[in-house]
C-alpha cells in the first residue's frame, strides 16, 4: 500500500512540474506578443534610437561594445588575424559555414576603421575622405581588376570541379585579409595571391591543421568572443603556428541554409544528433582535408562537439583515419540530468509532449528576441539565473566583466528534435541513436528495473570502439555529463591524456578566467607533441602511439589508467615553462 501511495505522489509531483513548465512558456509567449505588438506601432528607427532597452552600437562605441554585435569574421579581423570563410554542402542538403584562421596576428586594426565582413557588399562609410579616394582609384583600375577576377574565377572553377568529383561535397569560399571587403575591392597583389593559393589548395604545406567544434545551441562565435585574444583557444593556436578551422553545425546562424527547404518548413528542422554525426562531421572533415591537402587533422570538441566526435570516430572508419588526435573539452556522451526537478521532469516526459510544447522546428527561437531587446546587464542576469536554475552552475570562474560579450554570443538555433534526442539519452542513460517510435522508454540493459525481453533495440554509439587517439579535459564541478561512466568505457590504449580541473564547470572550458593557463596551454602542448610524432614517424598507422613514442598521460591520481602519470605539480611546472615562451612550433 505504501508503494502505491509513493507512486501516486511521484506522478502528481511530476505532472505539477510539467504544468508549471507549460505555464512559464505560455507566460513568455504572451509577454513577447504584447511587447512586439506595442512596439509594432512605433516607427522602427524611432524605437531603436529612443525606446529600445538594447540600443545598437554607435560609431563612437568602444571596441568592446562593437564586439557585442560583431559576427565571427568581424571578430577575427578586428583582432588582426587573417581569415577565410568557406561553405560546404552536406549530402542531405545543408550548407555549413566554416571559418578559417590562416595564420598568426598580422596587423592592428585602427580604432576608427573597424573591419568589415567579407559577406558585406558595400564599403564601410566611416571616412568620407577614404571613400572618395577609393572611388577615384576604382575608376582607373576597374578593367585591370576585372581581368584578374576572370583569372581567379578560372581557378575557382577548377577548384569546384575537383571537389564535385569527391563524395557529394560542394564548396563556396570567401577570403579576407586585413580590411578587404570583396574581390572587386582587392588589390592586384591580393588577387594574384588568392588565385595562387586557390590553384595549389591540394598541396599540403606541412602546417598542422586543427578544427574546433562548438557545443549545443552555439556557433563558432563562442570560441572567438573573449576580450583578449590570448584567452581564446583559436587565436592561441593560430599564434602557435596551427591552421585553425572553426566548424558550425546545421541550423545555427552560419549554417542556416538548405538546398531544398526553408527555415519556415518542418523539413528544415527534421534532424537530431544522428545527422550531425552522419553528415555534418564527415562533410567538415573531408572538406578541410581536401582544402589543405593534409592527410589527417586534429579535432577539438566542446560539449556536444565531443559527442559528435565519440559517435563519428567509433562508427565511421574512413573518417577516423583522417583524425590524428581528438581533444575533448567538457566531454559528453551520457548526461546525468538536470538539477532542477521541474526541468528534469520535462526531460523525462514523452517526446510527443515535448513536440507539443515546443513544436517541431527551432528550439526557443525567442531567445534571440530577448537578447536584442533586454539591456545587456539584465540579459546577463537572466543567463546566470537560467544556468543556475537548469544545471546548478555558479559561473564563478567566468569574469563578470566579460559576461556581457560572452553571453551576447552564447546562443544560436537548433532543432527541437535534437533536444528530444538528448532527453532520450537522459531517460535511458545510454548513448544511443534517435528513437523514432517516440515511446520515451528505450530498452536499457543498465536499468535497475527487472529485465524483460524486448522486440527492438535502438542502435547505440560506443566510445569504447573509438579508433582515434583522444585526450579528455573535464571539470570536477561539472554535474551535467556522466564523465566517470565515459572514462570507464574508453579503451586505455587510445587515451593519451585525462585531466581534471576540480573547480571547473561546463562553460569554464571555453570561457574560464584562467582557462588559457590551466587548459589551453596543455592542449597546445598535446597538439605539438602529436605533430612531432606524426612528422617523425613515431605514430603507427592506426593513429595510436608506437612503442617508441613517449606516453602523454595525465590521470591526475592514476584513478583510471595504469599508465605513467604526470602529477598535478609536474603539470603546473610544465605550464609555467610553456607560458614563459612564445607558443611556436619547432
């Protein structure tokens, strides 16, 4: 009798939490409706200039204020780094945006002349004098530039034929260096160098290549929006001599295009983690290898980006041969759940109920509306409250002064179906593919309930079968992923490093105040050692270390692997030595 009462009380509690969630969503939509309706009667320009709480950045704004509204390309060029923008089409039709930092810092941008995005087709009007000069120069050199454009187009056509002959992958490339806006504004030297680099794109120059992938509901901007480039992993790697690529998954602001669907159609959002693993990951890796000519590249993933890595590198043997080292920051395979009982109840509800609440398109697209409408200080408090409410994170390791900029670039679009997929992983405590029957309950051999025979088994992803060397960096205060379960499944002969930061939460591995010292310096050292082993032939053909290779293992107390251990004190000493010298490849 007592068990029945407990079961009834649990059911009542769970449904009360779900109804509370529904009430919050309805209240948010009503509030947003009234806000948009009221300001819809006010002239658009007058609203932004005089009424909006979040005003656009003025011409007199500081560089930090401009960074709030800059996109990835603009943030890279504003920090003085050369950048390229590429697009790759997946076999199922999504056009993914890639950003490439081609070298170390090369110039300092004048404060009164902010860089423009290569996507912009109009010239910056910050200086009337420079505009008139440019117009005069353009009138005298148009014919010569048009001829160079034609020559460059011939190289691009050859490039297109090369890539079209490979695995259904098409590409579009835009290159910018300094403050060049587009091909028509490029100098003769720029045009010739661009044509030369395009024609020789498949010749590998020996430079180590690394691709960095963002986390759940993020974009490549999340890696770039630090106030100081010395605190940003992509810029640190670029200064260290790496060819740095930043990926973007389907659906976010840089991959918001499909060959057949528009974002207003449900077909555009009919994808989950499976499609990120099956299509996005291989398309990005294949394109980078083809573009650079590198036989293999290194992969750095954060959060969901690590889940893509575990899944793809344990199931796709062709792609696993092209990844020479996988570095997982805040690694995720299975998820413990949410600290808040209301959200945890929502995560464990039936998938069709989730679709009823959020629809079958984009997940919480209104976040962009509130990001643009609310004052930045208020938006920071909203995000801090939200992550505390959802995950119990205190964000004490993130600089309070940086949060305005960091949180301005924290969110982008993803599909509701991908959220349902993660909820299914929470329910089953199993890293599995999407359950199309949507029962909300998947047979799980690890369940504490009595085992019963089932007529179906959902295919799973098995990190234990990974074919690539990997290194893990996880936080001792990160209560979202089930890291210990992941570590217990990984093959010991593939793990080259395991490092724990006891005070780190999930986001700290991108935005921690001391992440450059505690995490990124170790990442650079790993990549350098890996590149040294590759160039000196000390890695075997299966992407693992040979017997001649020196071990690179940090198990922090030897709790997981019976391998030579680098103690925390040794690591601190090594970091101090590394930080005292410029990070350059030997």
